[in-house]
C-alpha cells in the first residue's frame, strides 16, 4: 500500500535533539511525559485559540461544565443548576450551585472567584469576547451560589461555559486552580505541572509536556523511555520503533471534504449529487490512507453519526457511476457543463495532492474537465473565503466533541467563507434548524442532529469524503491502566 512521501530534514532532527539535550529534564518515577506539537500561545484562558493551549488549560483551570465525547453537557465545578424565568423572556437567570473545591494554596474557589472570572471574560479584550455577550452580569446570594443573567437558549449558554476560554480563572497558573499547578514553563521546550493536593482527579503527581514540532524526535524519545504518549502521523507508522500494539486509534476528530461553490449557478442539487456518486471514497481511503479512516456519513464521521442515529448507518452517496451520470444529465447546465473547465483546488503538500488527484480522476471519468490547482495554505483559505475556486479540498477538525460541531458554523448562512461555511451554502430548512438550535433549552441535541443529516444529505453541499483516524503512540505503563491525559 502507498503512503505519500513526506519531507524530512535530518539536520532539523539532529538540531532538535541537541536542543532537547540542552534543556533536558530527567524524568522521575511519578511523572508522565507527553508531547505537544507546538508551544501554547498562552496559559490565560481568555487568550486561548490553539490546541496546545487548550490541552494545558484543561489541567490548570476548572470549568463550570464539560462536554463528554458525544458532546453532552456534564456538570464540573457546577454541582447543580436551574433556570429562573420563562423561555420567551429576553433575560433569564441561570442559578448554579458550586462544588466545594480549593486551589493548590488552600483558598476556596467560591462564588466570588467565579463571578470575577466571568466578568473578566466579558470585559477583557480577547479573540472570543463577543461569543460571551449573552452573559449580562451576575450576583452571589451566598458563597457557593451564583446567579447569572443571560439571554438566548440554555443549551448554547452551557456549551459556551464548557469551552477553554470560559475556564474559571483564579490567578496565574502557578496558583493551581484546577487539578494541577504550573511548576515551570520553558518556552518551546517543556511545561511541567504539579498535582493540586487539595483536589482529586490527578492522573499522576507530575505531568511533563515536551514541545516537539518534529514527530520523528518524539519517536526517538519514546524509544528511549522519555515519552509516554504522542500524536503519530500516518507516514511514521512503518518506523522501526513503532509497534502496532502500542498505537491507539481515536475516531471522529475531523472530516475531509470537497466544498462545492454554491455561488456557481450551474452547481445545482443534481450536479452536486452527481459528484458525490462519482467518487469511490472507500477505494481511495483503503489505498492512500491504508484503511486508517472511515467514510463520512454526510458531514459527520460515522462514529459521530452513530451517536444520534442508528448503529451501522452508512454514507448517503455510495459509489455508483451510473447514478452519477443520471444526475449529471438532469443538472441545469448539462451538456454545456462538460465543456467548462472546473478549478479544483487543494493544499500543495504531497498528501493533499495525492488525495485530490484521486478524486479528480473519478470526476474526469464522469466526463468533466477538471484542472488540478495546488496552492499554499494561506492563499487557498484566503481565496476560498472570497468565494474563488469551483471545488476545494479542505479539512475540518472539530475543536470540541459532539455532532453539532460538524454543522454550525459549517452550513450556517451567517458564517460564509473564513467564518466556517466555505461552500457558501444556504437553505431555509437549515437556517430554521440553526435558529432552533441556538435558542433551545433542551440539552439533548440528537433530534436536531438527525434532522440536519437529512437536510444535508438531500442538498449535498459538499462531496462528502472521509474521517481520518487519529493515531497515538502510547507507552505500556499507560495502556495497562488506561490512563490517557488528554484528547487531541
């Protein structure tokens, strides 16, 4: 089977190992060591926008609520809650009773701390500040109770209070408001955390996150017993130090898709359905991705779709070249569309070019003229955000668990281009569904998620493709106890 060749610099590896040696921190028996591909942008919750920051913040600051692997809302620092007011009221009260917790210095994380943190979130400059305009203030009737004034739907409010930027800030990370406190952060080298003895839930007395931009460096350290877990790129599966039994697979983290530009009048529903039936997704993922992926069910990874639909649900557009031809002939611009050259864009790296070339081959078999147009990442996204290009191969990584992260903002009529909706798709049925989702008080979103799948399967705004598996190299000491410190 074929892995697209990946660029690798031996000199870079040697330099990274030299720098690792200069700042090396010998491990202790009570320390777990993990890798981050980049340094966190910030350890201040309201400045967090990147994956590395999100992972570190999970241990340093608590949230009122959490999202489980299926996107369901669970209480965390919040012990219980209730809403005061009617759903039609412009402003209502969210009353939250708090769990009894202390920071690493023994100070209580009480109502005053929580309100101060939320006021800071609302009033301080930050990339997500506008997302919390639904919070209108709050009071503390007693030390363990807060009453937040909010507007809009309860579900959206609780989800936003579950995100990293809404972590409860009670001081600098050295103070230890969460299950860990910061011991040392050596920029672009490592972050060391110490367990908060005043709280339970720590997976180890110490955690060390090594900053390792090169995965090959991580494999070297893993082989030397200096790393317990790392994200493993597909192209390193055949490395001699990687044993199959040490690779843990996580499904459902993101989807690859082709955005069909809805601004093009010839790209009607019949044309979009023709493109979907034309591509043999299973053959591509078996050959190019070596089976380390699952075919998407509409915009959802199959493992995510099974959370709100029946077990074993399959993709809406299995490979069928006869149906592809039938729908193409029904499209509004047939047969003129056969003489139009379509601009198929993708990132210029070898893996995306290989995937794109395979997809284009099937489109050409349908009788379409398609020009392959590899681009640098920044230019690709910029021009896509401006509505340029006919077909664009893209990837969506869901930052947070739950099926709805594959719907909003990807198909929202108020989030075109760089805001998330890169196909510029809009339908009244979907807009109505999004309004209900954003204003509902129901915490069970499965009905809305299933309805969204029906709408999107019929409209086919993308060529629905696949969801690559995430691979993690895990040390034996973690596998035996099923201790995994974070989800990526």
